[in-house]
C-alpha cells in the first residue's frame, strides 16, 4: 500500500507536474478526496459499527420544574444529553439538555411530575426501536443489520434514523454499550477509502489515571515527532473493542496529540495502552 507521500508523487508524475506548476498540492488533495468517494461507489470498504438500543423506562419519583427526577431507578448517565424523554402519562416529549446526577436530568421542557411514567429514546428518535446513525459521516450505504448479533433484520431508514423491524425490545436498563443483553445493534456499512498522512502508526495512551468508558477525547503520546492526525483517521486501542474515528484534525507536537474521536470508549482504558492507527486502505 502506497503512503500518502508516495501516492501524491505518483499523481504528480502522471500529471507530468512534479513541481506543481499547474496543479497545487491543495488542488491534488481536494481531487483525491473526491476520487476516494468515487472509488467507493464501485469498490467500497466494509466496516461494522455497533449502536445501542435505548429503551429505559421509569417513573418520576418527585416533581422538580424542568427536570426529570427518578431516585428509584437512579439510571441516568452523562451520555444521556441529547436523548429524548417521552412522558407515557401525558404523551409529551422533551430532550435531555443537562446531566445533573444519576437521579436527575434537566429537560428542554417541563413535562414530568411525580408518579408519571417515562421512556428514554435515542437522540432524535421517537421509539425504542430506533437508532441514529448521523455520526457515521463516511458511509455510502448499508450492507446489513443484525439485532441481536447473528440475527439479520429488516429496517426502515428515514434520513439518519433507522427503525429496526422487530416486535419488541427489552428495557435497556443502562446506557453503557454491551452491558445489558440484547441492546446492541450491529450494522455493516459501505464506507469510503482512507489515505493516511501518518508515517508512524503506533502510539500510546498518555494519562496516569487512564480514561473512562464513554470518553471521547484522549492524549496520545509516543507518536511521530510532528504532523497532523486528520479527521476520519481510524484507530484501535489494545484490549478495547471497536474501531474509533478521529472527529477533528489533531496537531502532533513533541510526539504527542490530544485526539477527539467517535464513538465513546467502549470500556475503561489504562495509561500506556497501545494505540494503533489504520494505514491507508
């Protein structure tokens, strides 16, 4: 597989413009991005992503203006911000705007009172059967969907919202991926190819205290001395399930960078664990 530099040199050679007299490096980079999308239409990569069914239920234990309080279930987490609360009693809706504690979240509207039952749904979703795939920004199509793992399902797609065609889903009880049986949806996407500008593809987690499940940013050291980790660069973390994608360009300085990524960490990560970046595809 050619490196980014070798690929650019090859393109310049084919254009008979190795000195960039007619085509600047920026123009070639922009055309390369378009070419990767076009190639993917005919020969896409395949990548599996996991999503969590959100179907927690409960009953408000007290009345608090603009809040949902459930001291009985005590089931809220910081990742609930942006999710939807449906009041089963009054048939009203609100968005979770602030996480206060395991027992309290602030809502976009004052819809909950003591004794009223509720359900929680994924961001921008209107039922427990739905997931939001808006964060998969490089996908060009869906190959298949399984829920639970190994059972292929049909689905409806409306924009970024997928509705899994099943008769029922259990109360997900917790919001952490993989900790409750039968809450994970597995989707295989067609995605565009990647050209990485990195020259060294291995680093290490750099935080003595480590990072917690759900975190979406971390410091990585033991990298190449300088450069940029570009948005959409994929990487894996030793001992942690899943493929992570950088969400914004991260500058490497003195062999270290602070990297924002999606999805949130699947589990806690300790200091000095190896991080491996995906080479060009």
